[in-house]
C-alpha cells in the first residue's frame, strides 16, 4: 500500500470530513496519514492492502501493527475509534469529526483477563473485550469538564460514567509503522507539507521515468510502423506481380544473373552455377591491356597472345582455364579495348556479368560456352582486321559487339528452332514461331542485367545504353539461319550501293550483324585440326535431337539421323560450305579484303569431306 498520500485523497479530505454519511479512519505511518472512508454505522469494507509492499516495509523497519477494529460510537455518528495492536501493546485513537483527539497507551491484562487501557489521560481509562464484535468501555472517574478534552467528548464522558463503544473486528489487516514512538498529537501542518513535497518529488521523478518510457515506446512504434509499411509495400508488389501474370522470364531473371529454364521435356535441366574467379587468371587477363602480357601465369598469357589470330586455339584456352574459356576471354577483350576506363565500367560488375554469361550456357555437345567463346574471338578478329576502322567503331560499339557475340546462344537447350516449333514448346508460342531461340537468348541476357550487380551497362547514359541494346539485339537475332538470306541480301545491296556508302548508324549495326553471323559459321573456314573437332561436336548434338524426334514419332530432321552418319553428315557439311559459308565469306571479303584467305580454308575443307564421302560410298574389299 505504501506510505504516500494519493493526490485525489489529499484534495478531497475536507469535503469528506464535512460529509454527513461518511467518516474517516486516519492511519499513521511514520508521521504520514492515509485516510479511508466508511459508511457510518455499517461494517467496513475489506481494506485491500498491498501485502507484498507491507512485508517489505515490515522487514525494513522491523515492526508490524495490526488494526483490530473500527468503533461505531454509541451516542454520535461523528466519532470514530481505531484500535491498533502490536506484539504487546494496544494503541487507541479517538477522532472527533472536526477536531481529532488522540489518546494512546498500553493495554494490560487484569486478574479476570480483561485488557485494560492505561495512561489514557487523567481520570480516564478504558477496557476492551476482544470478540467477533468487541466493545470498549470508557470510564471517567471524575468530572472532565475542566480538562482539555474536546467538547464533543465531554458530552459523552461525564463524571463517574462508563460509556460503551461497540466495534467490528477487521482480521488480517496488517499495517507497517516506524519503530519510533507514536506522537500523541497529529503532525504539524509544516511537517505534513514537507512530507507531501517529498512525495510529490518522488511522483515527479516517476513521471519523468514514465515520460522517457513513452518516448521510447513512440520511437519503437514508429520503427514498427515503418517496417509494416515496407512489408505492405512488398506484399502489394507481390500481389501486383501475381495478378498481372508477369512474364515467366521476368520472374526467373529479376534477381540478376543466370537462372534455370526448362525449355521442354527433351532438354536437360540446366542449373547455372557461376564459376569462381581465379585471381592469377584475372591478373593475366588484365595484362592484355595495351598488348602487354603477364608472365606469372605463362600458359594463359601464351594463349592470350594469339587471340588476334584466325587459328586461335579455343580448345587450348579452355583447358588452361579449367573450362572457363568464355569467362576469361570476355574479360580479356574488355581490358583489350580498355572498356573499364573508357566507359567507366565497375570491374566487379564486369566480372559478375561475365560469370553470369558463362554460367548460362548448357553442357551441350556444341552449343556451349566453348562455342560462344569461339564466336567471340572470331568477331573480335573481324573487328581488329578492318571492320573497326572501316566503320569508325566507338567504345560502346565494341561493348555491344562483345555482349552480342558472347550471348548469341545463351541458354541454348541443344534443340533447334524447328524442334521447338514442331513440339509447340512454350518458347515457340511465346515468340510466335519467329526466331524462337534467338529471341530467348537476347531476352535472357537483358533480363539478367536487371540486377545492378550484373548490369555492365549501368554506367552508360540513357542514349548510350539504348545504342548498345539495339546493336546487340540486331546482332543476336541475325544469327537465326531463317533470316540468313534476307540479311545477306540487305548487306549486299548496301555494300554495292554506288550513291550511299556504308557510313550510317544502321550500316554499322548491319556490318556487326554480318560479323557475328560470319563468326557463328566460321568453323568450316578454319584450319582442319580445329574444324574437325567442331564437326564431331555438332554431329553429336544433331543426333541427340534426332533421337528425340524418333521418340516423338515425327520425321527426323535432315542430317540428324544417327544411322546415316557415314554419308549424310559429309553431304551436309559439303552443302553447308557450298550454299552458306563460301558465299558469305566471298561477300565479307569484298567488304574486308583482309578476310579473303578464309576462302582457301573453305575449299580445302570441302575437299576433305568429299574424300570422306567417296570413301564411305566405296565398296568394301571382298564384298559382292
């Protein structure tokens, strides 16, 4: 319960003293008073006491006092007697409504066992009978009219009279008091004010603590509100994505980097895993800037010395880099063109981009990261051997060419456009049977750039970014053999136009498209030791598709029947050289004479396949 006086009780005391239907008990603890109000003449309500606090206080001061009863005075409703008991003493306090008077002393047992109240005052004593409803007998042995007792008491206590007061027992009511002697008089007003001021200070301190807690709760509430707002915003975005039926590629690639995509049930499931960067390899590829070479990793440096050559051995590079030909060649060419400095490209972002491109290629027999690296190297060869100078290429054009060449077969499933269309795959439906895989390659790459950590174009202006994107899209889409004749015809027309030479922006994109197309089919025009390896790889991938077509009970595509390899494959290569490769290189040689030597490789490789076909058709010795 404590020792403080409640603010409400303090303000309301006078009005309760003046009430005609209530009286007050004032309990004294260390010279402080707490008032309780009861209805006069009725049994008082249970007094709820904070026993825990009282016990703590009791332990501190070492004395407990039990309030025994409330007296309802026989002759007046305006008087109240409170009796308190300690271990050995009783303290009786008599209060008059307007002028409280206190008398106290010790009860002693007489011969009959009746507790008598001594030292009540001159000529005044009392006895008490403790029962469920006890009584006090107040005895006056003489006329007290001349005493200092209040007038109200004198009307009750005349000489030689015994006045009986009945009271009610209040069991279990424990109060704590100070061990100091109880003053026979009420505290002075000054002392009371001092105590109230002290208690007010404590209340003020407590209020300050509460204010600090409120501020803390306010800050916490603001933080929670902000967190809830962010959560609601994310939920709204998710809801909009679900309700708007966002394209599946957006869902797959909106976190940046390479993501898995199941093309159809006949394609292997590919789970892109970025290749960890070898710091020694990275040092070696950085050294190609300015045509200098690092000697700490001689094998890789030796390979990169030859990346400007037509007979560059991409298989050797892949072996040296432990399967990272595309990753390290892409980085090396970026440093070769000084793109990090010229375009302010963050080198960490650039590494992330090439890791994503490398990881996006499946482990197909032919359309894999090794083929992409080969096309990238030949595209670079064409640029440094005439195209870059002829078309006045800028750094953003070099960047567009590298991105397009490296990504031109990104996420290729090893099954061609015709297979997707015939099986009515999701991608064929999505792209309306038009350049199905080429649209998918370009879409996936630019979806991967949505994440800032993979966006190699993030440092470019809006116009430059659009230029790179437009150029790269034209180049990737041009690799669809279904568009081959149209693109070659357009290039031939522009090349031979006597009025308008090739110097427009559209012409540059057309020339770069021709460059990547040339690189894509350049295997037939390479030295035989390289070409033969690529021929074996494309044959295996063709036959995997042919096997899938047999399982679907659909006609097997030309040159994809495993059982007809001996004759069909050489025939297919000869036809491809005659109708596609040779005419393309003759046209490119007209534009860039530096490429004319490739026609000789085409002729020698065609002769190789002619001999292979002749041997396959020759009768076996001893056969009939």
